[in-house]
C-alpha cells in the first residue's frame, strides 16, 4: 500500500487538520515506511504461535473480594448540602 500526497490531503481534510506541503510530504514518507514495516510483519508465519498478553511470564495474584469500609453512609450523607437522613438533597435545576 502506498500513500500519496492526494491521500494525505484528503485525510487531513477529513480530520480537519491543516497540513502544509512540506509536512504532507514528510507524513506521506513516514506513513509509507510504517506500512512497509506492517507488510514485512504480515509475511511472518504465525499460525502456531499463541497470543501473549505480556512478554514476561507472570501470573496475576488473586485476592478475595472483601469489604474494607463499612457503614460509610452516615459520613457520606453528612456532606449533603441539605440535611436529610436518606439521600442527598441538591438544588433543583431547571433548564
């Protein structure tokens, strides 16, 4: 795949980014080198390779779920702008 200046101009127009002629040429060159590298990667035979989540062979440490903060409701309700024992009372908003 090859990216030309016309394609760069079209992409910059679609993304609403102004690109002058010098930057467009540099961008086309950079994108073409990226696509060339991708094409080289596509030539690799990866049928028998398992996908990795990380290159380091580590396993995640599991822990049990436990509640550490209990009965915070009263502390949270104290921060309400108006006093109420059940829920937050905030000013009415009308648009």
